[in-house]
């Protein structure tokens, strides 16, 4: 079915190539997320602020089926939006868009991969195993890229290999999504926003647990069984509230969440990161944002051996991460009780320097200046 989808989209796109490219048309293509809260969204906002551009937004929401109106959106995705993409001078995207393997972009088009994460942590792109047909589409799609933007000079070689492009095409302009973290003067406004939405945690320190998805849906559904909220509340409940935000790609968990505050529906994880007092994660790139602004980080890696076998990392996990690693939940609670993340400040600074260089909060402007001529 997906193959038919890709071919149908490519067929209409390539027909639309008979029309000339519009010099001021900029398309923001979001296969990763529909809410544009990453680097793609930052550049979108900057482009709108400059004025004079014909802006097109395409996201996964265009393909959500829910009533007659959504059917119309799907038809527009395959027709009108395919035409707009085909006639765009500039195209920014934040993930692999599989139909790209068969799209014939104009030589005038500038196609820029902004990706949806910063730095390097778990392996991605061509560094992870894929079925042969998916791998062929990834490689063919990457060949359509004019440039790839990354967060620091240090990670250029990793991005070049992950996307299968020459190093000269990888530009360390910084991560636009990181600017908001660097430019925020007062993170307490986000804590107050969380308190307003979840008044049951008001007055307490906020511990955000934000695990990533597993490649096995069965493991996703059992994820919460590794969290002992009763023990957390017994030992830390007087001073701390536990917030849990599951990854958007995680299917509905079989375990019912009790004893913690479910913030999975909170649209912007960046606001949660800025508002929390400490973050707990496992293998998620959200650790990059926390490290960027110096939030205490704890790593709960109860299934590290299996995850390392299934996905793997660029560096030894326990040596690389900028915070203490717990393999069971009681150990994690003890680490938080003892504020053990405080002893990792030097390691966090090194982690930040490697993945972000010397960020100045102006990456969005640099990207816009580089490509929007």
C-alpha cells in the first residue's frame, strides 16, 4: 500500500514539474511531526516574519483520516500540495520523506534537511538497519538534498554518513530549535504554565520522565510497568511531582498511569523541559535540550542491553551521557534524593560543547540568511 502511495504522489509531483519554479515559494515539509515545534518550525516562523514569501506547510496531519473534511485534505495533499512542492524554490524538511526517492526536483530548487534532533546520540539514518526497499528509498531521497544542517562542527562527519552525502553539504549552522532555549530569560514562566495546567503539582519540584519509543510495539505498551510511582511518591512525594510524557510514536500503553501526572498530551516538550527541575530520560534526544540549558539529567536505562542491540549508539552509552545512569527505579529514586546529577556538571559541559559548539541563539537567523536569497 505504501508503495502505491509513494508512486501516486511522485507521479503527480513530476507532472507538475512542467510549471515554472516560483522564486519566492518556500515549502516546509514535516514528515516527523505535525505541530512544527522543532527546527523546521523555528525557520518557518522566521520566514514568515521576513515577509514576501509564499509559504506552504505540509505535514502528517494532511493525511489524517477523520471525516469528509479530512478526505478533502488528503486529496489536496496528493494534488494541490504536490504542485506547490514541485514549484517551490526552497524546501525545508525535518525527516526522511519517502516519496522523495521518486521526485524530480528542479535544478533551481534548494532542498534542506534540518532534521528533528540535535547532536549525535543513538544512531540514525543510514547507520541503522532497514529493510532493503526502505534503505533504497532513503538513499535515493538523500540524493535529492542540497544541504543538511547540523548543530556543531564536531557532528558533521556523523551527519554526512547518516544521510549519505558529502561533508561539504553538511553545514554546522547550529540547531534553530535550540534558539528558544538559549534566548529564554526566565524558565520559571514555563513552570507556572505547567502548574496552571496541572494544579495538583503546584509548589513542588517537577521531575519530567520522557522516555523514547522502542522499535517493538509490544515493548512500548509495557513501558510504564518499569515505573514505580508508589515508591517515588513514598520517598519523594512531599517535595517532588513526577510528570510522565510518552513519546508521540509510542502506542497506547497497556499499563494505566497512576501516581504520576500524565503530560503526554502537552504538545510542546520544549516547554516541559524548560519548566521542569530535573529530567529523567533513557535514549531520547530530549536530553540534548536539557543539557543545553544545564537542567539536571538522570538516565533510566532499565533495558540498555536490549536497546543497544536493537538500535545502538555512536559512543558507549554510560561513558557518554551527561548524568548518572540507573538500571532500576529504586536506584533512580536514590540518585534524585542525593542530587547526584550535580556532580556531572563538567561532563555536561563537555557533552554540550561537542554537540553544540558555542551556540549563540542565532541559528535560525543563520539558516534563513544562508538559504533564503
